[in-house]
C-alpha cells in the first residue's frame, strides 16, 4: 500500500459522504426515522436531541472499519473509516458549530460560504414536518443560496439596506 492510495481513498470517501448524507437526510431522516429527526425541526428544550443519535449511526461503521482494518491489516477499510470520520468532524463543525451555534465559536462570520450554508439550512428548517423539504446536503450549497448571499452583501455594501433581507 502506498500513502498516496490511502490518502486518495480517504479523500474520495469524504467526498462520497456528501452524497450519502444527502440521501440519508432526504430518505431516512425525513422518512422512516423521522421520529428521531423531528426534534431537530421542532425544537424542544434541552441541549441534546434524539437527532444526535445519527452521530452514532455514522460513527459506528467508521470506528469498525478503522478497528478491523488495523487488526486485519486491510488498509482500504481503514482509509474508508478515516474518510467517514473526517466527514463526521466536518459535519460537526459545519452543522453544530457554524449553523446551529451549539458552541459559540464562529457566531459572527461574514464569509460568503458560511452565510450561504447557514441560509440553505435555514430554508431547510422552515419546513417543520418531514414533507416538502429542501437543501438536504451539508457542505455543498445550491447556487441560489450563494446568489442570495452575494446579492445581500451588495445591497449592504451600497448602504441600501442595513440588514440582509429575507427574500
């Protein structure tokens, strides 16, 4: 095994996880496991949500692949496990820290990408039920959200508005 193949597979897995996350969010979380995801859309008191159990659903395969891959010397199992783990870390930072600000580390960002993912997620959460959702991905943001944030920035720079308008 060369390190180049290992790193390539870790990165390929990381990229593939965006698609897997989209599919899981759209058809599992907003489907037959809605009862675990509902409290994420319909806020209930407390720091933890039933939705946080999805962390375990993704962490267990990652941990098993890394563990058994290292025990059996199967490098590509470990690479896939590390790719899933890296995506999980990115998901935590983007979703829990930047978007929902469960930890107040990046609460005042003016970065266009950060504002676009926050707006896309806001549009996802405007739907309180599992039907009629939009924007199920995490790291890739649809063009319409980029355009909205750029338009708002231009308006604020021109001093035409003092805030980012809703529409």
